[in-house]
C-alpha cells in the first residue's frame, strides 16, 4: 500500500478507470455476441442492425482508448465481410 497521498490517489483513480474500462469491454462483447447470433440464425435485417450497433461500440471503444483504432477497424472489416457473405 502506498504511503504518499498522491500515490494513494493514483491507486483510487486507477481502480475507477479499470472498472469503467471493464464495463465498456463487457458492453462491446455483448454487442458482438448479439451480432454473431443474428448471423448464425441467418436473419439479415437483425444482423444489419446489430452490425451498426457493433460498429458504433467499436468506434467508441477506440475513441476512449479501450481498444486500439487498428483493432476496431480490423473487427469492423471482418464483421462487414461476414454480413456480405450472409447476403450473397
């Protein structure tokens, strides 16, 4: 445990940021799972709506620094390919 006041504050702020990031990651994973279940069911309309939601969550996570911008772009691209295969 830290003894210095500023170090104690850093511990508290780190814990709150960690919890916030964990919540955002959980929301992102849930959105991805909803998209993948819609794809597996073959529901094109539901998959398109879930795709838009996933893209938005990925962009938000990248903007907040929870995931990297390249990872968000890569996942968006792969999800788009899966959606296009469903339509073809």
